[in-house]
C-alpha cells in the first residue's frame, strides 16, 4: 500500500497516525492494511462439554456454543477453543499527550503511543468513540501491528509510555498484555484507560505488567449502569479497590452528565467511598459531557456543575480533584494540599509549568503522590 493511499484510509476510518508521531511513520505505513482477523487463543476461559466455553475475562462470563461470539464481538468459540480475533489488529494508533487520557500525576508532559482494537464489553450511550467500540472487527479497517512493533514504534516516536485506550482494552487483553511486556523490554511504561469492567484474576495478572490505570467510573448507582452503560457497578468498584491496593498508579474519571449522574448527594457518596476504599490521594477528574452517540438531547455540562462537584469532593477529603474538558479552568491545575502552592499549571493537554521536585512540593516538602519521572 502506498503512503498516500494509507493516509486516505487512515483519515476515513479513525486510524489516527498523526504527523507528530515522528520517524516511525514511514515504517508503520509499510505494515499496510489487513482484513483478516487473528486466531490467537484467548486467556481466562473454561472449556465445557459439547464444545461450549465460558469466558471469565469480564463480569459477563459469557457462555458460548461453537461459532458464537461474546458480548464484546471480538472473541469467538471455534470448536471448543476460544480465540481473540483482534490480537495485533490496531484500528486506531496515535501519539497523544498523556494528559489527554487523562493522567495528571503520571509522567506529565510526556507522550503516549496510543492503540486500540475494535470492540467493547459495555455499551455506553454517551460513548465518544462508538465508531470503533460498538462495531465488530470485520466492520472497520485495521493494520497489523503486533506487540513488538507497538513497542518499537513507541520508542521511535520518543514516547515514554504505551497507552491502551479509545475503545475498551479489556477486550483486547492479550494484545495489551503482550505489548506491555514488550514495552518494558525497551524501557517503556504502560497505561490502561478502561471502564474497569473486568474480573479479578485477569486484572491482577495485568497489574503485574502495567504501570498506570485510569478507570472511567460512569456513576455511583447501579440503575445508571443498567440503563446507560449495560454493565455492573460492583465489579468496577472492586477493580478500583484492587488497583488502589497494588503498586500501579490509579486515577479516576467521572463524566458528569446533566440530570443523569450529577446529583450532589451521589457525588458526595462517591467521594467518600473513594477516600475510604482507594485513598484521599487518588486523582479524580470531573469531565464535561458533550452530546454524542445516543445521548444528543442533553446540553453540555454547565461549568458551574463541574465546579460544585469538585468543591464537594474536596470537602469530603479528596486532595487532588480536577475539572476536565474545560481548557483554561483553574481546576486543571495541581496545587499543594498543604501550603496551596501552584505546582503544575495546565492548559488543556499542555503543561505550562511543573514545580514538583523529586515528587515533593518545593515550598513545604509535602509529598505529592504520582509517577513524576
């Protein structure tokens, strides 16, 4: 495939290989487009009688007969063996600021080589990447980008990390896991951007090879998950507790949707739970909703609503609470919880200044939790 042809393909399918990615692009273009699916045996499933299987990767625990696929649409039972169809099949790849994920206390000012495959194990009615998350892999173009080449592309692009993002990395678990292992061999860290809808065993195994996880906590009520996510809240809360108890860096994002999950009492309940179960130092981002996908009848979140949510979470004892998707808002910045010195000044995805020295406030020497280098 010629470079120009690949560029046209990428532009039309969301395969975002931007010019900022640097010299690796010439080699990445050479990978070309592929239409075949992978046939790599999946992890975390049970073989059952009569060629049935039970998937144990996520809380759905799909039980499938021969030739059936799981809810995610990217894992298939073939004659009693379960396969991932998206191993090494990247439908989106880009070099992003780590702040875009968003991570604010993890390698600020660096870039992440970001990849995704098709598929998701939930169905958020407000998904911003529904074109790739809510389709089967046959319905979208992708390139062959195996784990070792992901790591090499990230290294050549000067990235500090590999990010698994855009769709739901749980559904391309094997691909993500192996890319993280390959990344570590080259001195790269790995960051996972997930809805946290995953079972305990695969999560614990994943935490051995990645360095940071951002969990999108959609709401703090099961009825919201039932009607707007088609998932379960409890496994997400369990995942947050598991990550918080590990050595992996954790951040949480809460997309505030007007009239659906913006109740002040719910926000306070969530903040108290995070403080108790994950700790007061876990950064929490309240992000602004924009109408899209299946929820276009609601307005963008008022900035005042985000400010009130942030204030409530701080009052409940969380130390690092941010406002997202509102460039120039004071809530983008990191301040010392002790002396209130401005430590990291941000504008959207740009770092305007970073005063943190050796993980501490330079004025009062308070430790600022995070991964700063």
